[in-house]
């Protein structure tokens, strides 16, 4: 699909959306099901391209995974049940798959090779490969271990005490998955709290992990036991509708079953700081991941500053926050977000360039952006640049645009939200 014409200049958004399963949790449910003992069942799994890449890789590692009536059944035989793949493990566009999988493969006594698409080929991997090498894994890759393809010969690992140079849930998770296989206790110090889905998964599958003052400790050689996982809706996907409901006049949207993990709810705090008309109804049911319903209504927004410890809790939502800021009164500053440069695209430059095409007043800074509201958006030709979150952000921007908007590479959205356009179209009135 080369390009599509987006819906523009809509009157209002009304209705209810059941948000698809959380991408981060879906990835991890397959991984933990594969390394646990017994049959793990997963409901509300996200069938996006990234998560399907994870299933494909684990099948190549010898894990039996069956999909039946919208439910996954994973026959786990423990870490030792994984076997040397006969072919290359292709992670597609998924940074989560490649980085977490490296942590698992580092402790396995066989050889494997990891590749991905063109975007993955540009993303730095030394932040994962270097500490894994310190634990004893033999890893090589293009450009001195920086880029795919990555070759791993795993084996016996020694524990590590490691201070993360950047706040990264993917790096942390890779080291925890390696630490589960090491002979002793691995400790990781985070500079700022990042999403804790991996730690919650370890406990859900019967493992032991401790956190105190930013220091995470996990014992090696633990035996994990199969579990039943219900994946809550992805708050990163919900964010696009939250912002749409806030910025399109006369709107009211109800979002069902959204994950409310405190390490992921930075977007809700920003909405509140900007004065959004938002209601959060928490689900009181006992679950390893909190969830609830969100009600968003059109709002009079004001500019704010997004920085510091808040950034790791909303890093994937920054593109849509930037759009929201174009419709807020005053100036919004986003800083401390250098990590955006090594996502599917350089999201700082890409967000700024694409929103400018639609008439937004926005400029890039070395670690973020400065956005001046309120901008009247116009039509134009824009591109996702193969980045699903940029594509969805531009589709929401088009709703306010006075003129035709054509989106190039819309197919990238299927990476995390295959039904995005059908859900959006049902809300348009």
C-alpha cells in the first residue's frame, strides 16, 4: 500500500473502543510461557506483526505454540527445552523481540543468529551485547557488535552487577532474562524507573525478584511454572484515542480494558497537567497487571513541560503528546528524551518534520521539542517513515486538518494496532 487518504475535518468523535492487547505484555507472555514448565495460556494477545515475530522466533527454537479461538497455548519445557534453530531468527521490526531474546539466548549452550528489517538494522545493540558479554556470552555483530545480524553462542553465565547507562526497559529485561540463567545473583541499577512488565512476569510465573531504591535483584537458576495470562489493553495504543478525544471538539470516547501499570501511565499525568477532561475507572479485579476504563472528553488544554523521570513512563507516547501540544494554549517543552533518536525512526526529527508539513509550530531540540499552540492544521502529504506510532499520530492530526491529508506507508501501523483504522472510523461522526 503506497498511500491512503485520511479522514479530515471531522465534526466529533463519539463511542467506545476495546483497546487491543498490550504489545509489551504480549511479547513477554510468549517468552515466559516458552521458558516456564507446563502449558501457559494467553488471552487477548496482540496479533500485531511485532508480536507474531516473537511467536515465529520461539517456534524456531523448538517451542510448541498453538492459537485456538483467540487464545494462545504455549507448551513450555523450561530454558533447557529451547533448541538450536535450524535457520536465522528474524525479528522483523521488533526491538523488544531482539533485545529480550538476546538475554534468553545468552544462557543457552548453542549457536543462533538474529536479523531484522531495515529499521532494526539501524538500531544500536551494544547496550545489550556488552553487558551480556560481561556475563560470559559470546556475541558478534556488524560494526564491532553494534548492528544486526547478531551471532550468539550462549552458555554458562556468571552474575553481574550492572548500572544501566540509560533508562531502558528492554536492556533491563534482557539482563534479567540472562540473570535467571546465571549461577548466582544478578543486580541491576536503573537511573530512572522503567516499565516493570518483566519483573511482574517473573513473579506471575512463580519466580522471585526484588527491588529496592532502584536496585533490582534476581537469583539465577530459578524454575518458572506455567501461568494463565490475560493481557490488558495497551495504554500506548489508547493514547492516540485519548488525545483524539481531547483535541477534537464535541468528542467523548470510552476506552475499555486499558492497562494502568504505574510505570506506563505517564500519558495520563500529562493529560491531567494539561487540563484534559479525563476520568479513570480502575478495575478492582485481582490481576498481576492493573487495568481499567478511561473516559475522555474534548478539553481546553494548556501547555506544559514534560521532562525527567516522567520520560521513561511515556517514551512511546511522545509523538502523540507533541500533536496534543499543537492544540494547547501556550508553549509545551519536551526534554530529556534523547532515547527517541534510536526508536523505529529518529522520532524527534520525524515528528517535527511531519507536523510542520501540516502547519504546526514545532521545533526540534537536542533532547526533545518545543511546541507552540494553538496551530490551525492544514492538508498535505505526510509519511509514517515505516514507524507505526508516527503513522497513527498523523491519522489523528488529520482529523483536525482543513484540507486533504495523504499518508504514505500506512501499513506500518499493523505492527502494533492492526484494527486502528476500523476503530477510528467507527468513532467519526
